[in-house]
C-alpha cells in the first residue's frame, strides 16, 4: 500500500491499541467511514468504533495476526507498527496526535471541486488580509501538484521556485503562514509532503456530527432519519480551478 495513506494507517493503528482515543476526534471533527480512501480502512474504522462503544480493550494483536480473516491480519499489522509509539506517550499527547491525523484525513483534497474550494478559501483569506499574495501563489503551486487519489502534494523546493517565481525564503515563509492558518499540513521530512486542508469539508463533517437526531414520525414505510450522513456543501458542477 502506498505510503501516502500513512495518516489513515497511523490513526487506525493508534486507535486499535487505545480505542478510547477515537472518541475525541470523532466528536470534534465528524470522522466517518466516508473519509477513508484505502478499501480496507473503512471496515477497520468501524471495528474501532464498535470496540470503543462496547467498552472492549485494545486489540489482541497475536489473536488477530493468526485470524483467518485478511482484514484482521492487516489490522494486527497496523496495531503492531504503531504500538511502541502509542503506548509510550501520555493520554493528552496521544489524543493530539490522533486529532491531527483526523483533520488530515477529513480535510484532504479529493477532487477538482475540493481543489477549487481550497483555492477560493485561500483567496478569501487574502482578501481579509490574513495572507499575502505570495502565500496564495504558493498555494496555487502546491495545489497544482496535488494527487487526488491521496490528497498529497510533493513539489520539490526548486520546482516551487521555478513555477512560482518566489525565492526559497519567501516559499518557506508562505508554507509556515498557510500551516499556521490551518490551511495546510506539512511533513517536513525530505522531500516535503504537503496536505492542503479544505476548511469547508472540515466544517461540513463537524456540522453533520453536531446535528441532533430528530424523532421519526410514525410512518412504517419511511426509514428513520440518518443524522450522520456527510454532505459536501458549497459545490456545484460549474466549480472551476482558478489557476
């Protein structure tokens, strides 16, 4: 599996080891099955949620490793891969780490509409004097290289210098500004990996979680309302990428 899915892998591995960690990011951000990209991850996420709700403890890695189910064996691999890091940190630090992974999973760009929304969010922030024009130009450069399959962008420093016309010092300053503003997640290991974060997606997921279920009317032919359906608002078929 590509390393681009490491946010999902680390999140799920941490929660398999300490299932109570899933409660905070789910409540705050509205994480759901729909946000996971790799085909087995939604199943594992649901297993984590079920384990938390039932009050069960951490995953029995040895038992899962010897299971006849392929998903169980993969879950054991994820849990074992992060166990040393997760078990050695305190509760608050672990929650912060899981929360950050949750934001990256939900907010990552998935398609052209997401990219258009993200660039409009940066443009609006420039209009509010939160960012400089160089920050927006850097965002355009990063956005141009986003892979929709993963939500990640990997342009090298010299590529950004050549394509944006900005100096390296200005690029580094713009990266810090976008990161501090909550519009970009950055893995600074070389080559740097960027995850643009769509604020609209984060807000929509959170709103869906905060909606209180309404009582179903006594009509047997109609199903009860589903409060956790994620709806991406603010999109139209005419959305264009403003390069």
